[in-house]
């Protein structure tokens, strides 16, 4: 029996949106506070998330770059949120990263 294509949004489209969120967060951090580390980290992790999303678009089982990127960001930004208690930007990125890890995990099961 052939598997029916899902009518839901493909995972890689969420991945591209997530990558844009991460990269734009770095750019905003630089624009508002002049933080070069925020810019560098945002562009690096946003680029890696974008690469992972591209890999997902080519092969939905090729999740490892995307999973490693979102998992790393969930950990780093989760600790920053825990220590600072500030939702912006750490809580937002940690939450989005956790959602991406969960979404990838669910897609691997299904």
C-alpha cells in the first residue's frame, strides 16, 4: 500500500522560517545593542538551520544538521533564559528551538 502524501506543511518550510528567525534575532541584537557576538551567533546558527532545512527539503530523513542546530540552540538559549528570566531573546529562541526539536522527533517516528 502506497503512503498518501500529507496535506500538512512540509517540515522544511518550518525549518526555513526558524532559520530566518534565528538569523534576524542576531541582526536585531546587533542593531539594538551593537553586539557583534549576537550577530555572529545569529548568522552562524541561522545559516546552519537554513542548511539543515535545505537538506530536509531534499531528503526528509536527513535531519541531523537541523536537529543538532536546534538542539544546541535550545540548550544554550534555555540556560540563558533560565539565568536571566528574560523572554526576549533567549526565551523566544529556546522555545522555538524546543518546538523544532519536537517537530523533527515526531517526523522521525512517523
